[in-house]
C-alpha cells in the first residue's frame, strides 16, 4: 500500500493550506488578545499603585493628627478615680471592715471634690489636698484617729497611701 501524493490531490492541498492559514490567523488573534489583556493589567496595576500611595500618605496624615491629639490629651488629663489605702491598721489592731468603712468615707469626701478635675490643677493644689486629709479625724471603733499621707500618685487614678495616728 502506498501513501497518495499530496501535491497531486487538490483536496489535500486545500486542507493543509486552510490549516496553515487558520493556525497563522489564530496565532495572530492570540497575540492581539494577549497584548490587550497585558496592557489592561499594567494600567490596573499602575492605578492600584497610585491608590496605595495616596492611602499611605493619607494614613500618615491621620497618624500625625492622632499623635498630636494624644499629646494634647495627655497634657489635659482628668482625675477619674480616687483610691485610698491604709497601711498601718495592723498596728492598732483594727479589723478590715472598719478600715474599709474609713477608706470609703475618705474616698467619698475626695470624690466629691476631685473627680473630673484637671490633673494639673489637682497637682498644683497638692499641699491643700494633703492638709485637708491630714486634718481629718476619723472615729473607728469609738477611738479617734488622724491621717498622715505617706504617698500620693497622680494620674487618671489618684492613689493615696495614708497612715493612721491615734489621737489621745
């Protein structure tokens, strides 16, 4: 058996010519579509790069404003809570309930005057605050005690450590 000669049969010649022309046309279409798609992707990446750059600049501005506001707020802090602790109640053999009641009295007195006050104002009046606490006389278990301020910490929570002195 023999393979027929292609150059003598016009049917085969048309088939191969059509296949070659179709291959060339499809290859050209592929290159055209691929180049258009790549161009669109490059444009999209360029736009996204610009958008990211704008967002980073905006974010930097927001951070700067946020830091400035934080600094201003730190300058203008207010007292939000007052905590008082008594350190030497064991010395006078006072029970914890009586100490807790005394601490509550002191905190109520200080809360009415110090809450929502500016931290700078409270700090400037620290000697007045100390004298007002030390001039207070508390009655615990039918005995009178004066307070002595041993430590004061100024921040949003004003922490006071006081010692008891028995009045004779």
